[in-house]
């Protein structure tokens, strides 16, 4: 099948020297109407839903139309362990796409994640890229966009409310009253099962169409879940970094006495609902996954699901628009799919399978980005995302910077918001050489999966030619990278990443022998220890009692065949952010393990890793305001 497209028209950059702030560049940019972006991409007018002039949702029906079109090349952009400042991975992702599309004339789609408002208003800032390699409109991208994260928050918290209200009513009602509430008689005295009860009936193996035919024992099983409050793992969600919500007590109202329990909040992007959005392959698959979410067990030890609570259908309704990827554009007018959320340290940290699936049918090259380093988002991209998508990556792009490698070589502590030490701004080849093993380790990890690696040395203005060349040569000669290229896309846009784009095109033609790191039939401990040893370089793993109990419980419940999504710091190969370079002689402590059965993985919590970030002393929101004369956002980064 041939996909008809309008001729692609690059958007000329309005470059200035010195390079202005990201938001100034974004606000000065010329934007093409999103309908034009869609037409150039080969989407039909009826396959998009406009959200104003510069954003659109893409309907999943496009996959049916293009099902016979061969896939394009699949490129994942990852990085070494970064400094707290970040090393420009999204900027490189966008710059590479601009080079492929606007400079080399390739059909390309960028697939990236929607940023959380936690870091946007906290310490990290937005995630639209930077300099002359950005996704625009930048303000929309970094804030509400098309409301997906709000929908995820609503679906997450609807399930949380359903859990507690079910326990509340079960504690206050007899079996007969519960039966009357769940299956009330109509004006003719006829009872009917609610739509969502069919899943409970199937689970219990009850084959009756008339509620009045249920025996008293069947009624009890149907309508009394007997949830064990101590087993509940489902938490509430909010898209704000708020450390005070890490632990809360609920049920303090006057009518809820006796129902108090301790729980907490996760940041929304760490919710299983977000993971399901990222890993689903269709609306039907998403509905099925929501139904399979396990929130805890009954007092008799049986898993309790969202389908048991009758809420999975309503969650799907809340997410019916969020399942559609959002179409945007880069500064040079190449198309971008934005879908699913960030946080590869506490979630799986990749954009959606659906966005990639659509992109691979529409473009010759799909450039996607996995969160943080190769030990984090890339490992999860391969072992979790590719396992569920059945897509095989063709190239890994490994982003490295001189400053991060100097940090790994023993440089002074890097603190966001504080001036960099001169060790990072003056030439220091010895310090840089000492940090190179971190890059070499990450290349080695990527090559374990059988995919060629191209290193992108992201140039900062303080880097010297000697430093950049040292990194480039080491990546090839010592690391075994297919190629290593110095990039200047922050300053020049796509023009500054042409060499990288050419290297990626060549690498994508190389034979790929992609393979997973572990089989799913391994035990939970064996999978965890494989990741810890093969990816992090640990000597072994230590399990706290709570983790040991969870392993036994999840094995009993049959969850032991799921892949593993490790929650750990992104600042080190180890669990300890203070251990830089390539640490040796350490063991990984697992304090707890949670089950995201609907999403399809188990996630161990390493060390002190939290699923709710906190705000720094001086959060980013201090700089953000609105110009009352122009209505433009100021201070967003």
C-alpha cells in the first residue's frame, strides 16, 4: 500500500547569536497548522481530532488502514548516567529528527513522552528539548497539553475511591442489603445484573442470568469482596511533586470512623494507569488491562481486581481520548507524537507503543526516547516495551556529555541551580578520562541486546575540541560503538546533527540480532538479579523481609512470569546516587516489590527510592508567571 502525503516543507529556523532562552526561541518560532503537519505525514482529515490550530489527537483507526504498510526503522535515544542538570537527551532526540527530516529529506516521526508538571514546576523543568531543537508550542507541551495526565489522575483516583467505598459499605450492610443495592428490582419487580458484573460472574464461574437465581452463598461471593485492608497496594495520584503526601491517613470523617487506614499518593506518571496507557495496543487491550489491575487480596488470599470492583469500564471511559497520541511539531516542522509520561526511575519511562506503531507505518524513521540512562529507560524499553509491542529496534543512540563524564571521573558535586565548578568548564583531560568507563559500560549494556550503538557527544560551549575528540575516539575504539559523532543541535538545530543523522542511517542498515536480557519463565529473584548483575554491575541482591514476603505472595498468585521494572536512582549505575562512574563491590537492596498486573510487570523498589518526588528549596515555579500585557508565559524552561 502507498501512503499519500503532501510534500514536506521544512520550517526555517530564526537563529540568533547568542542563543536566547528556550521559551524565547519557542515563542518566536513559526508554526505550521497541525492539519498541514498531518497531511504531510499521510494522515487523512478524518483520522485526526483538532485541539486548536497546533495540536491534534490521532485516531487509532489509522492502524487498520495502514496494516499492510512495512514498518520504518526504529531508533531509541538513551544516555549515560546524567548529572542532575540532564545531558540534553530530548534535545538530541529532536535535533536528530530535525536533521533526518529537514536536512536529509527522510520521512521521520519523533515519539516522546508528555512531561509531568511535577518537575516542570519543581527542579528539572520541562521536557520539550532545548535551544533550536524543541517541540512546539513549548508552553502547551510542558503544561496541560490535551489533558491526558488529568484523565490518568481521574481514572487512578476513581479506582482508589471504589476500593475504600466498597470496604465501607460492606462493613455496614448485610448480604441481603448488598444484594438489593447491587441488583435493585425495577418497577416490574425484575432484577438485572449491572453491565460490569459480568466479569465477576465469569471469574466465579457462575452461569446465571437472573440475580434471583443466585444462592445465598453465590450472593455473598458476588457482592462481598472482603478486601484485606493491610494488603491494599493501590494509592492515590496527583501530578505535583508533594512530599507531604507520601504517607497519609484516610477515613477521618465523622461517618467513616472505623475505616481509617494509612496510604499515600504517587505522582500520577508513576501510576499503573499511566503504564497501561504506554503499553497498550488497542482500546480493547486497554479495557482488558484495566480490568486485570490487582489492588490487593481478600481476607482469604484471593486477588482483588478492578473488574471485581466493577470500575474498569468507567476507567476506560475516562481514558477514551487519552489513548490517542497527540500530534505536534518541532521547530523545523517535522512531526512529533507525544504520548504517555516520564519517570524511568520510578516507572518504565517510555512513550507509548501506540504512538510508535502508528509512526512506524507512516515514516521511514521513528526516533523515540527512553528515560534517563541505558541502565534505566533503555533496559525497560527493551525488556518490557519491546516485549509487548513485538517491535525490534534497529539502532540505539547513546547521548554523552563531557560534563557528566567529568562528574563520573570524580568531579565536584553538581547541584541544580548552582554555578558549575571550573572543573566542568575548563579543559581537564585526566578527569574526563577517569569518567569514560561510565560511557563504555552503557555502550556494553546496549550491545548485550544485539543492537548497534551510535554515540552522540552533545557539545556544550565550554567543551574543548580535545575533550570532545577524546570521548568520540574512546566510544569507538574502547566501547565498540558503531560510530560516535559530535553534535551541536542545541545551537544549530538539525544542521548541527547532520553527521549524527548520517551515522544513524548507516547503522540502521546493519544486521540486528535483538534479544531480551532474560526469559519470562525465570523466577522473580533470578530476573531481578540478572538486571542487577548484567546491567548495574552489582555483586548481588539483598531482599528486605517485606520484599521476601511479596515475592512469595506474587509467586503464589502466578505473577512471577511478568517482566521486571526496577525503581532506582538515575544518577548512578547502582542504587546509591553518590556512587559515580562504574561502581564495584556493591549489592542492591530491594526494600519492597509492587505488582502492576494490568500493565504487565512487577516493580521492585531499590534502596530509598520514592514514588512521590518532593520540591526543592527554590522550585521552578518561582520563575514562572504570565505577562499580563501579552498573555504570554514567562520563565518556563
